[in-house]
C-alpha cells in the first residue's frame, strides 16, 4: 500500500475515492505492517 504523503500522489489522477482509500495506509499503519511482516518472516524461518 501507499502513504498519502508519498506514493499516492504519483497515481491519484482520476482515481475513484474508494479505490484511492483501498490503496492507502497511514504512516503508522505502514510501519505496523512492516514490523508484523518482519516478525512473522523471522518466526517462520526459526
């Protein structure tokens, strides 16, 4: 997913609001997702 500050600005022209919302994460959600994925990946390799 993309953050509102960075990634979505490159493709926001003509996006339906529901599609735009489904592509977005807040910065906090993004960091939480990265942390979760790193934890799960490390547990699965252990």
